[in-house]
């Protein structure tokens, strides 16, 4: 299908089974592309796929939990709540089953925020890449440094190891990825081809190294998963031996991962040779790379569906599953409907004048 917004070519194509996959799992997808300054919702609309684009300032990490979405941008963390009562005021309300609106914005400064996740005690965790640490966000401070790798000797806005990925276990950060075990400004760049590491946060130790641009660690079905982006692969690690197993190799730079049932939803980027993205195996192995979201069956390793972008969208960062909603709305902050949208406590509703 074709969507045009702000004169960008947002063309996409998809496999015919993708609408049925989303319907069967009762999900939709939310995806960020900082390269285009968009967050998009991938939604089922009858027997087709609707790609719904929203404007953000360099969106990257996305954290989701029931009725909440948080999005990390250039210098903000923006928090959205589902307000079902607003659905009736949308165009074609019968199509929608969720409506997310901004409730708060935290000014973080430019911290190059990467992956984000909700933790216990209603905390948002984020990978603070510029300061080489994990941070939480309390609304009072720009960020609260809460963990950093043992080899990073100090807080400094210099991206010492390119910390990028975060996996939560039982509401707490447990695994992270970085592109190098380095403690100098931008030091990871010297060996980004295969200097990547996977760390155990709880033990603050490296559990795998020699990785090619690792991203998106996840704990799912009692197994540790990860994307080895430099090879375009989805992998998992055996708990007993730490052995890395390749589940699927895909035609792009793999970054952004979530799961539903037996399926993995994997972001793919074209990535062209730049100072950051150069000298890694995928560039040598695959001349024509794809941008989109691929669906991989984690038991067979087979790609069973995809949505692929063929226009100006060339890079994907985050891919997250929105459960129990197949056609959500994400309101832009400039939408005039928000001028007359009010969210008040339930116990105040008794005092609202009857219309």
C-alpha cells in the first residue's frame, strides 16, 4: 500500500498472510525510524495492512506495557496513555480499539537514548548511550544513572562503549549489549566489526564477546535471544554452555525485536556505509539489503511473513508488539482534538455537568 506524508515516500508492501497473523495473535506493531523522524503503527485493516505514520523528533527506544507507551526521542521521553473514551471522537471510531494520548514529557537533554523498557515499581528504564549507562526517569531529573558496565570508569557524555540494547527479567534489567568493551570517547568504533559484547547486568560481567554489532537482547520463553546485526541474524544462547545458536538469517541489518506466541518480529534496516555503519560482514555478504519488519517462526527458523518499506524509510530502530489491540491510534501532540480532551480522576466524574 502507499502512504504519503510530509512529501516523504512511505511506500510499503507486505505478504498476504500478515493481516491474518496480526488478527490471530490479536496484536499490532509499533515501530520507530529515527532516520525518517517517524513512529508507525502496523495495523490490520480487514484483509490488508495499514501503516500509520506519526511525526517525532528522532524517535528511538519504545517501551510498552498494558495501556502505556513511552517513546525516547532526541531530548525527551514522551509518555502516552490509552484513553478508550476518546475513541468515539475519532474519525471512523468503529475501526479503533485503543487511542493513546500524551500524558507527560520528560526533558532528558541529548543522551542518545536507545532501547527502553518498563520495569517494576512503574519505572521506565532506558539505555543512555551517550553517558554509557542505564538510566531511569523520575520526572525531576534529566535522568537518574542506575547502572554502568564495570569497565566504564566515569559518567561522561562521550559514548565510550555504545551501550545499546536492554533485556528485562522479572521487571529488572538483566542483559545489555554494547559495541565494545572500551572506556574512551567513541573507543568502540575501532573494533566495531566484531568487538561487540553481551553482559549480565546483575553480575556486571561479560557473558559473550566477539559479536558483530549486537542489538536487542530479549528474555523470552526462558531463553536469551539477541540480534547479531552485523550478520543479519536472530540468535539465542544456551543457558548451560553459553553457546550461540543462529535461528534465522535475514536480508538486512537486524535491529528491533519482540515476540508474540511462537513468532519473532524483527526490524531490518538497509544501512549504508557511514562512519558508524561500515566494515561489518553483512555489507560484504549482501549487496541489496531490505528495510522492514520480518516475522520469523522461532521453532523452525523460517521467515513466514513481512512488511517491507520501499521508499524513504531505510532504517528501523525499535519494534514492539501491542497486545490486545489490532487498530490503535497514536495521537500527535498537535492534533486539535486534544484541545478539548480532558482526563480526570474517576471520583471526579460525579461532579461533571450532564450534557
